[in-house]
């Protein structure tokens, strides 16, 4: 079998099964695991999968920059934004992550809502400017342009000074085994710090993130209060996620 054919088969199996086991594949084709690992390295370098110990998981499609991600699943993001906004109660202190879904949350917050929003996203902070009854605390640090959020030690230090009622977290991967993941080491550290200082953490995830994984771990799925997903989630994916014990809510 040619290398290109073998790679296509790997990607096909990954799509079908939601994971890929190198040893099983090598035995099936009668080739060495070294050959399979080389294929996986090359496919990972192209962003087509995420390597893990013993094989691979689907790569998240949500690792592009803000401009690219804004084009992904806009209708689902509106539904998720509305569901996320409905969780914010008057008087609460809320951590709001960066990202396109968080901007949809802002769009659906009532203009008369009185609350405090803490964010490390200048984009989200500016979007909140019309909500005159919301106190906006913008955490500063090094600008990570890919996601338009601040990262670094100064952000994490500021987070430790706050206790939030709710954290609406954005991630690029939501997987039963790999947990909640994202594509940047420092961004993952900020998300972990926010999660640790919130009474409840909720993730709003589009379908392209479900069953996918990125390189850096934020938290296990069962650390969430709620995972909010589109109503058209496939049963196989839903069953896999719920097996972790996470509370799954459908945005409609």
C-alpha cells in the first residue's frame, strides 16, 4: 500500500471510530509501528490529527485564528451564546473567556443586566461597552494575537485576586479521554487559573470541538458544572461524553 493510501486510511478510521490505535493498525496491515508513527507525525504536522500515546485523536478544527473561527458554525454559536447568557444572573461575578462564542454570549446579555464581568479578552471587553450596568474588569498581559486574549504571569496573578460565581470557558477540544484542551500552552494555563477561581465552570462547545483534541490540557470533563452543546449532537458523541459523568445540556 502506498504511503498516501495508508494516510487516507488512517484519516478514514479516525473519522469512523473517533480514535486511532497504532498497534492495531500495524498488525492489520502487517507493517511496523515505526511506519505508522511516521505517518502520524506527518499527518499531525499538517494539522490533520492530534497524536496521543499509542495513536491519535481527531484534531480540532477550531485552532485557526479569530477571523477563521468566526466562519465556523455561526448558527450554533448564536444558540450557544444565548444559552450561555441565560446562565448569567444579576449581581454575579463572571469570568468570560475570549473567542467568537463568547462574543455571542455578550450579544445575548440583557442591556439592563447588572453584573461584573472579568475577562482577559480586549475584544470581549469592548463588546461589553454598551452594557452600562455591567462592570467590566479587563485583565492585562502579553497579547496572544491568535485568540486576541492576554496571557502570561500578570494575568494569572490578577486572576488569583478574584472569586467568580461562573466561568464561561472556551476550548478547542472536548474529548471523553483527553478532556478539555486548547492549542497554546500559556492560554491553557490562563484557562486553568480561571477555572480554579470559579465556583462553576461551563463550556459552550460547537460540534467541531466535540470528540477532538488539541495539544494542551486544561481540565478533565468531569470538572465542569455543565457542557452546553448544539441539539444536533450525534448520539455516539453524546454517549461518549456523558460516560465521563459530565452534565450535558442541549442549546436550542
